[in-house]
C-alpha cells in the first residue's frame, strides 16, 4: 500500500503486480501468482549473470567482503591447502590478490597443481594470514567437472518410482536440477523419500543438466561404508532376485541390474571387478539369510506371534548387514 499508494490491500496487490508484470503474472480472478519466466532454466543463465550476488558491507566505504564465481589460478599447494591468485578491482586499476583454499572446501576430485585454473567463492578476513592471503575460499571447483558433497532437496519423483530430480544451489550460485535414479541411493529408502526431503549427493554435468551419481543422508559414507553398502546390494540382489533398492513401493521388481551398480571412484578395482562379476549371475528366487524355520519356532516359543512379521524383517536385515560387513573385511 505504501509503494502503490492504494488504500485497499487487494487493490494494492493488483497494482503492484501489474507494475511488476515483467517478472510476475497475476491472475486476480483465480488469485494465482506465477513467475513469467522459469528461472531454473539453463537458457536464462547468461541473462541472470548480470544479477550475480555480491554482498557488501556499509563499513569501510562499501568495501566488497564476499565474492562469488571468481576465476583464479593455483600458485602454491600442500597436502591440506592451496593458494589461489586472482585479480581484484582497486578503483580503475586491478591488482593481484591471494585467497586460501582448504582441501575440504574443494568440490572436485580432479588432479590439480600449480597453474590449474579454478573458480571459487571467498570471504575477506580483514587481515593477512601465514600465506599472506586476505581472502578465504568458502568453496572452489573446476568448470565442467564432477562436484562432490552437494546439498539439495528432492523436487520431483517419477510416477513409476524409477528416479526423480534434486533442486540445489550450485557453487556458482545458479539454481540447478540433478536427475537421479533410485539405484544411486545408499543409506536412504525409497519409501522414505518425498518431495522436500533434504539429501547430500555427488553430481556430474551432462549437457544442460546434472546427473546425481551418489545420494545419501547424514555424514558422507567412507570408503569402507561404500564397500559394505555395495556388498549389501549384491547380497540383496542374490537373495531377492533384485536389489532391494530397485523395487517400488508395491515390491515389484525394478530395473536394477549389474549395469546399474555404481562404485566410488576410490574403491579398489579388484573389489569392483568381484562385485560386477557376481552380479552377472542368473537371478534366483527370493530367499532369506536367516533360518526362517528356527525364527518361527522362537517366535512361537516366546509367544510373539503378533509381532512375527516385524521381528522376521528386522532379523533378516540385521543378518544381511552383519554378513556384508564380514565380506568387506575379507575382500580387499
């Protein structure tokens, strides 16, 4: 009302969105408000680059304290950190400035060295550190390379439950979407996923979109975790005739096969070879690792018939997890 000068809320809203018609489409009759353009579209990236976020502070003559999607070059490296040199504007002139990058803030796993060109975001510390860097990188990446340890939310699930999409903000601050398959889930269950679920994931660029290659919840799985979980998938495949991660909510067989199995890049090739070879075996009828006859007798003995289904399901799950852990220690 203060902006439009209208005395009525409804009239003020209508007037405001009418003035902002370049951005919004307001249907007053249906009380619907939509955006005129799909700002998730890759086609608008170049147009939106003109509005890239640069945060400033009112102190020190509006000095820039945070920068995004800046190009630089690695000039020094150790096992734990690197120094990135980039050009900063100083009035009408430019000068060389240094930013410190810690290994855990590098979003790629590519081999890099002195002279490698990178993109990064950084904040100004206000004072030089031991490497004479006044800037600290909050994230860095290589353009067109696979990204690791991203965070996003499930934005769509396919009607056949074969996969879906994750919406996330990429390191360069563009809103992106990543396609995923349910065979790429690790410690997440299909029936626990819904639109809005927050997940962590790795993704690689593919033409105009990203493809999620591993999705998990909580701390990132270690190499040992990945090994155990991959063996668990193998065990499920062998006992159930299909990986339990590849079944829909009606327990119908999904499309998982040996070709759908994914491996972490750091997993030994010998382990990948053993698992891939085993997966090519002919599928067998669904079986149990735990002795179902003994379990039924014990349930009857302890008069727990009302909980029989839950007990047998949980015991079977524990048996499979334990057996996968034993296999992981044996297969090097």
